[in-house]
């Protein structure tokens, strides 16, 4: 079970979130704070694994509080809970595990707690250890249907170039982000490889590889993606270094 802190300047919002979190068997102690300053006091005296922070609080707001928490030896996993869709990018910069929009739905909060648990496990954390920090999975702010949310980079199967934009394909959906493919290729070179001018693929998600014949391709989920002749040698090299043997 994990201990959490809810920081919000509106008591009804605290009460509602505390009630919803209390229905999750993975949640233990729930601390409450009606301001950023009160949240700091709680964090300095109580072991907290995850902090659910409202952004718009008077004085020390949620982002200020998150930056202050970076100086703590024990840094809780961060989840922002807000009615403001515009803060997702800054939340991403602060390594937030998730970004929840009010009103919070039960099933969406359950997924958020799952992400917190996964982040804590990845950091070797829990109630008796340091909270997640550098070991948190990289999060990306994306927009779908006018709603901003955070997705994990390791959930992205492949990237498709669309002009000045890139479309990130996950198992559940695809998201258009205004980032050039070349930038993603450079920033994600540790686990992604360029196979075509239009495609960047996540090596761990490759399910089938055909590099022989006239039409080399790779398959991820149900998508068969072409491999260009120019990029074929680089792909072979990456696959060999990853101990993946291509199917001829």
C-alpha cells in the first residue's frame, strides 16, 4: 500500500479525491493539505509515496510545490489534478507521472494509481524506500479530442512522419504532436530506430522482421511497415546489437 498527499485549496475537491482514492485497495494513508505551504510541512514530517497536486493554489501553486519537492531526499511521484488543460507541458517538464483533468473519473484515477505504482516499483520504491525520480518512465504530453493527457514513451509502438508533425502510435490510439521526426529520432535513439523516411519504430515492440526479398518490412502489432533500402544496413546493425535475429 502506498501513502499519498492531496494538496488543493478547495476542501470539496480534497474530499472527493480522498473518497475516490480510498476505494482503491492499493492506497494506504491519505494526507491532506489546503495550501502549498501546508503540503511542504506534511512532506517534511510524513513518508509520502505520491502527491496529487492541484495547480492553481494561492501562494505556492502546484508547479512551485513540485519544484520545491525536487530538493527533497525523498521525492514522491507527482500527479497533477486540475481543470486546466494548458499545464500539461510544464507538468511533463517536472517529470509528472500523470495529469488528471477535473472532474476526475474513477476509472481514470485507477489508471493513474497504476502508473504511480509502476513508477515506484521501477525506482525500487514503496513505503519503505525512496520515491520515484530519475527511474520514472519518460512521459509525453499529447492531445486527443481537445483533452491533454500524459502517455509513457515506452507505450509508443512507432512514429509516423506527417509534415512538421509526428503521429505517435500506441496500442490504444494515435496522437499527433508538433515535433519533427528528426528530433524524435535523435532524442529517442536509445530504443527507436529509423526504418523509412516516414517511420521510426520501437525495437522492443517489433513482432516480425523480414529484411530479405524485394520488400523488406517490420511488423508491430497489426501494422506492417516498409524498410527503405538506404536504412536497411543501419537497421540490421541495431538488430544485431539488440540480439534480435531478422527473419529472412
